C-alpha cells in the first residue's frame, strides 16, 4: 500500500496501488461522500446496539479491503496520511444508492460527535477534495456527509440511525469554505 509514514501524500487515482473492488464506473463522478471509520452497529453476539471506535489506519484498511461487498477510494489518518484503496474509475459500495457516481473518503475518527478531527487530517482532506473537484468538476453541493444520504435505522434499535458519520464534530461548512471559498452557491 502507499502513503505509510508520509503526511498528506497526494496520489493520483491512476497511480494508486489499489485493489479493484467493483465494476468499471458507467456514470460520471459528481459527488464525494465523507465517512468516518467509527459508528453505530449491532453487536452480533448480543443483538444490541454498540458504538465501534475508529481503529487505526492499518486495521481499518485491512478490514475494508477484506470485505467482499464494501469498499472505499481513500482513507485519511489523523496525522494526514492519505491512502488510496480502489481507483476512482471503479464503483465501490460505500453508500446506498449513490456509489455509482461518487467517490468515498473515510476519515479515521469515532464519528460520535466528540472525537475531534485534527488539523493535519482536515488539511489532507481539503487537498484531496481540491484535487477531486478539479478533475471531476465537483460542486459545493456535491460534497456530502454519509449521514446526509443514508437515513436507515439499525435493525437492533429502530430509533438509532445506522449512519451518523462523519459526526457532529466534523467541521463540514468550514471544509466546504476551504474548498470552494465562502460562496454558498452551487459552484
């Protein structure tokens, strides 16, 4: 894999040492979806809701790349290290109904609204978003949080949403301003 020990390494999608997890994309990319690696789930043993913590970059990359159904394009560690997984021209399943035309970015974070996002991680995210924006013509409205798109509920607790990431601690509007300026328009 790439990026080990390198802070905010930018890797063009075509040059990434990525595994191919999905079909070749048939729709144009017009969206980026930001995730966090932590979040709510159902405990397989007890059937009760639990919160999975963020984990490490290595653990999370290993886990997602071992999953035959899920995938991600990029993952960013707390120190700003950027790792590419699947190439951007491949569809990976990271959000229901939107994977075919979106790029998925995971941030190492608990996603609980309490775990802060370090500046090094945010700076790496902004740099990656600027690159993706330039290559794909992404608009401000095209940068979404996972929680904006998936409103499903946990099967073990119908009150708890399945996807709340990247969480309340994520400075969403600030990131959008850093990528697009303070213009709240769609460009």
